[in-house]
C-alpha cells in the first residue's frame, strides 16, 4: 500500500521524512510520529481501506470483514494506521497490537445486523394489479375496434378463462362506466366537446364500441354477483352425556322417602324428566321442547317446554312418589292434575336437595 506520490506529497516528504517504519521495540513517541505521518498523508476513509485490505491479507472470516466494512471510518483511524504499518513490513509492540485487535473485535460486536426490508404487497394492491392486467387485455380489444382490425375476442370466454373473482369484476365495472357514459353522450350529441373529440369516429364504429363496452360491463355485473360454492359447515362434535352432567349437583338418596336418584346421564335426550325436592316436597315434571330431548348445562336441565312442564308441592309424597316411579304413561299423564296444590314456576335447576326420580326417552 504505497503512498500516492503527488507533487505536494514529494514536497511534504522533504520536511516530514519518508514513510515510517516501526518495530516491536519502538518507543511510544516513535509510534505517535508514525501515526502523525500517516494521518497527514491519508484520510479516515483510506484508514478503513487499510484495515479491510490487511484483514483480507490475513485471510480473515468474510463475515467479520463485512461487519468491519459497516463501521464508521472515524472509529477505525488508529486501527487503520496499525494495519498499514503491519501490511508494509513493520512490527508493532505486543501491547499495541493486542489492544488493536481487542478494539476491532469490540467495534465488530457493536455492529447491528442490517434489517432487509421486503416489499409487502397488500391484498388491495394484489387486487388492483390483477384488475389492471385484465383491463389491459380488454383495452387491446378496444384498440382493434378503433383501428378497424378484425378480432375474434369473445368477452364471455375471456372472463371464463381468467376465472375472474367478484372483487375484480367490480373494479372492471367501475373502470368502464365513465367510458360508456362518454360514448353514450357522444352518440346522443349531448356534449359538444365529446362530439369534437370523437369527430373522426363514424357512427357505426361508435355504436360498435358502445356495444362492446356495454357487454364488458354486463359480464362484469354477472361475475360481481356470482355466488361461489360455500363449504359445508363442520358438524359440531357432540359432548358425551357424562361430560354434560359432570357438574350437576343432586341428592343420591333420601332415607325419609326411601328413594334414590337414577344415573343422571339418563337425562340427556329424555323426553320427560321427574325430579323431587325433598326439602320443600316439590315435584317437577320437565317436558322436552323438541325431538332432540332434554340436556344439561352446568347445574340446570335445559331445552324443556315451559308451558307443558309443571312444578307442584306434594302434601303426601309417600302416596304420590310410587306412582312416579312405577306408573305407566297414562298414570304419569294424569298425575300432576291429581295434585291440588297451585303450580309453581319451573326453573330446571337441580341442587343437593333434589332426587332425580325418572327419565323417559
């Protein structure tokens, strides 16, 4: 890496001396003189070049050199002079060379990785680009009309081949609406400026152009309202009965009335359910609202018909309850009407005082 021998540098050398040489035993003042000499003849950018050139000479890692190239040249001045001296046959005192490498490694570690910006095409831009391409093809067909060139362009086949989506079709309609209005006003003679602009167009050609633009808009309208086949919704997975009743709180047995609760999973899908509150002596029959039957949500039986379901207080449970447990359909149908107490509001809630007597599917 020789110094450029310009006229001024030759004169300066007369007073500053020739290119310095240092050794491992050079004093601090000799090192400083060498730095001053290099600082006089070279710029900070050249100092950076000296560092990169020396690293390449030492066959250093390419990634390391790349990071060095990203460091501000001002921070590399002293390191650059050291690399220049080493590359040109000089030797540095051990402590100076050690400090040089330490500082260089530190500067490299502080280099932040470059963030490569990638151009992201938005959905809107993608739609606009697609519409623009299709309109470009249609414009070629319009040019053929303007130039009286024969063309076998078929708008219906064109739309089908391009598999045009509703959102694209709408943009095509919006694009050609002004042109259609312009041609229409020209033919009708409503606008003198337009009449002058199309003065070289024969009426037959203008009519052909209007029909073509009209067909574009009509086909675009068809594709705008085109209904795509919808995917059949996935059938919701039904929860097992054991999971549905897992939070249900009920009384398993009552020794006073000598009754026990049935397995609560029988509630799921039942058309009729009989429950008895042992604390308040309230008998309830829940009638399903539809063919799917009753179900449970948390601690409450749901999907029952509020109009046909009934709750009544029982004065003589020992007489009524056996009929609930053993009675047939006719007995059960008439049972609640035989209880003379006033009906109560049905809630479907079940708690620790309630025996689940019977479920009928």
